[in-house]
C-alpha cells in the first residue's frame, strides 16, 4: 500500500516540513484555507510564502477534509504535521477533534511546529494538545530548532529537536523526517524544547530592535547571553532541563533568529526600532510573528511566577506600552549590577 502524510496549514514552515516528509512517503497533502495558497501549492510552488522555490511533485493541497481524504484514498497515513501557531491550536483542534481522534485511534502520530505560548491560557503547545487528546499523549510530538523554511527547501543542512514522551514514536517520526540534509534529534524534555522555541522569538524581536537602533556585535552578544540566563529562569518554573536551553531548540535557534536575515521576529523588531507600531506591522502582513503574542504571555508568566526577566519585560514595554526602545535600553543599563551567575 502507498504511504502518505498530512500537513495542517500552508505557511512557510509547514510547507518546508512537507517537502521533507515527501521524501519518505508517496503523497503529502497540505490542508489550507486560502484560495491563493491552495492554487499556488497545486501549481508546484507556494508562491505566497516561499516564492521561487519548487516543491516536490508529490505534494498537493486540499481545502477540506473530503478533498483531502479523496486524494489519500488507498494510502496508509504515516504522520500528521500541524503548522498552526499556538494561538490557533485550541480553536482549530476543538472544531476538528473527531477527525483527529479517528487518526489517533489508527496509531497515526502528530508533530506540532508551534513556537509560542497561548496568551490567554498561558499554556504551551503540549498543554493545549494534551488537554484535548489526553488519551493520545504518546502520539503527539513537538519539533523546534534553528531552521528557516526557505533554507530547508533549498536543502541546506539543518538539525532540529523532536520532543515527545514515547521512545518508539520519537524514533519512528525521526526516521520519517530524515534525509541527507535534515535530521530531527529526539528528546524527552518537551517543556524545555517548547520554551526554547517560544522564548527565543521574543529575544529575536529584541535583537531586531537592537540592530535597528544601530547597535552592533557587542550589544547583540550581550543580549543573547543575558537572554539565555533569563530563559533558564522560566525553565525552572516548568521543570525543564537546563541543558536543553544550550541545545538546538534553545541557543541554536536563538543564535539563528537574532543573527539571520530571514527571521520574521527579528525583521519585526527592526521595524519597531524605525518607529512603526506593532499592530500596524502585524496588520500589514500575512506571516505570523509568533513573538508578538508570546511577549504578552511571557510578561504575564513573569508576573505570575515572579521571574526576573528584564530583557523580556523591556520588549513588552516597547510593544504593549509604547515605550521608546532607547529609553528601555538605558533603563536596563542603569539597573543595579548583580553577579553574572545568580
């Protein structure tokens, strides 16, 4: 029997992972909502999010479940990939719960690509999925790490982390998502991997603001290293393993998004530094800037658990309280000095 995979969401990263999965299965169908994305993918290129990059011939798009099932008729489904942002997970999977339960009952695993924290519930992606699918926790995994979608499609060597609870499922999915230039390394530290992926987006915005204000390498290096120290404090709240933050989904992703030119969050920060308002930038583009809503969630978490996180608080002040970025940076530099390791 032929094999197949399903990807939920036709954004850049979901499309990029579809291209990896397409090397291991006979057919991949991406479920999308928009007509232009639907038509683009079915023409062989997701010109809306990844213009100029050709997709494998065994990738197509569907707009509803009936069309998706028809395309995959006679195929054994091997994997579901969710490319939805954290804020969309709860509503979407509640609406389509019966379909996914049917898939889970067949033993099909799911991988979430979300790198955010729900700003309303303050839950990470694992909480959102586990609340809905409590009987199928072992089949749900989370992928994070230094990986620009465009470079995956361009077959640049990429290493990421795949976190989950079940050794067998982690190994099986890692093999499905492995090729000559892409590898997903298994981890049991779900909270650490998800926190690293979410928190680094806020620091990427900070990196963009710093760069946009004209600061250079010294400032960026200081921001990255102190940012990791603050990430570790949030890790303690969620009992995450400290070493996870020094791995691919923590430091690796942080370095990429604060230095690379393809980071949406960094670009967002640069625009903020130019004087543009956050809501204006968000409204002017289709791509989701996960770090914007995560900034609010992290601010609420720091208040709830009394986490000392000056850089994260500074980004919140800029985005949600309209403070001038230079004033925030001056405030950080004027704060009392502490021992570096505390």
